C-alpha cells in the first residue's frame, strides 16, 4: 500500500518559538511588568510572575522536550531590560546567562534564532517616551550592538523585531498593550521609528557579523470582506494595507505609506536576508461610521469556521499558503514561518489545525516558494500578554501549571515530533491523528482505485 507523503526539503528547520517575558519569569524592569500592576490590564489581574521559570534554568528541561520532538531549531528572545538595565550600562551577568542558553541549544543541535525586540521595553526607555521618542532608534541600535558582540559567535539567525504592527496596533490604537494609547498619529510615528530601528539594527549586525542572516517576524492576518462587498471592500483594503503590507513595502521600497502621508526611510531598503511570517487568524473587515478614530474600519471575528476565543479571529490554517504566495511575489528573500499555532488547552482541534497548516505550507513550498523553516508557537504554555494565563489561551505543545511548574505533554507534541522526525507529513499520520479528515487531506490508493476511467 502506497502511503502519500508530503516531504520537506533537506535541511528544513523545525522548531518552536518563545519570547523572554512570556517564559522567563522574574522580569521587574520592563514596561510589561509595570503594566501588569494595574487592574484591568491583564486577565483577572494576573501577573507574569515566574512564567515558565526559564530565568532559573528550567529552559534546559524544555529544550530537552524540543529534542524529544526531533526539533532542530528554536526561536527565542533576549530581554532588553535585563541586558541594559540603565541607559548605556550593560549587565555582563545577564549576557552570560544568554550565552548559557544559546550553548544549551547548540549542545542539543537546536539552531537558535534570536529575536532582539519582542514587545517589551526597559522602564527607562518608557520613561523617555518609549517608541514615540525618535531616540529609541539609537538606543535600540546600541543594545543590538552589545548583544551581537556577546552572542554573534554562537548565533547566525537574528530577528530584529517581532510583529511591529501588532506592537503598534495593540499599544497605540487599541490600548490593550502598554502604553495603552488610542491614537492614529502616535501609531504612525511609532511605525516610522520601528522601521528605522530595524534598518539601524540590520546595518549594525552586518557591521559586526557580516555572515549573519538578519530578518524580522511579520504578523499577517487573513481578511474576508463583509457583505455587501462593494460597500465594505475599501475597509478590507485599508486594513490589509495597514496591518499586512505597509511595513513590508517600507522594507522593499524605502518608503512607508500610511494614512497621513509618505515617509522616506531609504536606509530601510533591502534590509532583509529573510522574512518571518507569523500567522494565526482570519478576520472580517467592514466599514463602520461610528469609529472615525479607526478610520471607520471595523475588523471583527467571522461568524463561522474554527472559532477561537472571542477576542481573536477564526483559526484558518490555509491562510499560510495565501500569505506565503503574496510574500514570495513581493519580497525577494527566503521566508521562515516564525510563528503559527492556535489556543486550545484540551488539544481538541490542534492536531487538525497543525496538519492542515503543515499541509498548506507544503503546498506553497511545492509551488516553488522558498520557505526554510517552521517554528510552532509555542513549546510550553506561557504568559499570553493581556490574556495572562487565561485557560482559553493555552498555545503550548506542552501544558504548564504555572503554580507548580509541572509540564504535561499534549498529543499535538507527539504529532509534531513525528512530522519533524520524518521531515514530512504522511497519510498515515493523518489517519492516526485526524481519522475523519484523512481522506480529504490525503487521497490514498484505495480512493484512487475507485476512480474509473471512462469506457471507450
Ligand atoms: O504569544 C503571542 C506572541 O508573543 C506573539 N505572536 C502571537 C502569540 C500568540 O498570541
């Protein structure tokens, strides 16, 4: 019996992704630790607290879990506020900690991808106005230089900034992340500064480490248009440009186009050795005359599909191929899937979601897209920002009881392990993990045998 196999290219990277504030615990000197102190900012007033206790060394046992899943890579971030606790003063002990973390990855044959900015800022930067202050660009560059000097002999893959437009939208338009603003003007200014910061970081890293591979992680959303399409389509286009495309256009052309005008940032042009795609949800866009402060654009959850918790969209795995296709046409560099996953504490839907995602990814690669690796979000349940430890927002392949630090393996971890070990998704995996969907995903020979040739 032939078993259909979706084979991935040799050397493909398979891993999981994490970020410092979400897993380390004990962060007290960044803007998120301050934000968590105020009621109403995080689910049930929770605090990141000990998170997954990585700062105390528990990363080693979680990296062993990654090895047990046959991963060959891991994406993680370093915490700026630990490395540069005061402007211009660098903490060697913190840098040595990260040297040990990277060594722990290398000892396990896990290729590190290191993110330099994943949502958090040192308190001192926040006191200077955060990313609204144009000086943030030089401060970030100084931090990046120090990190690359310390870790550059161990790290090749650098990710400058995680999800710049999520950072902008959640922090400066929706008010859900610090600094909790609702201002399109502020959003615009911060976007300009982030683009400049990426460019400055790119050039600084290349200066110190010419062989480095530098990129960033860009979140993309899929968007349906509310009906009637003729009326609502402009809302879909505005939202798609703002959230998905403007930043990328800035990187490929050196010009950022946002409502309010164009800004030339020539130094940002051609500053991608690779681009990371973070993909999770599909939304629905429409016009709403009641929200002028959001340019009348209303982005809501579709009514049907694989619906996650209310504050997020529909989990629609096939959006992966949609975005890979667009990026392949518009950005001339290799891609990584730097995040993909879904919240599902009971692991009811995750195996199907994972199989459909990997299926979608394989289709794109087999249509010639240059995708070099896939990082599942996430290795172990962690602090999910404004959702805190809300049980509806468990993204881990391993569960984590944050009181006891006890880990529990979900069946998706076993599935992911099989995919990574085989460097392939097979019909047999689909039949065992999602039997009701296996035939639709993998027509086996028995299905083909039923196809009769027309009689002559
Ligand atoms: O937990 C986040 C991560 O920090 C950024 N991307 C989306 C994830 C899940 O919401």
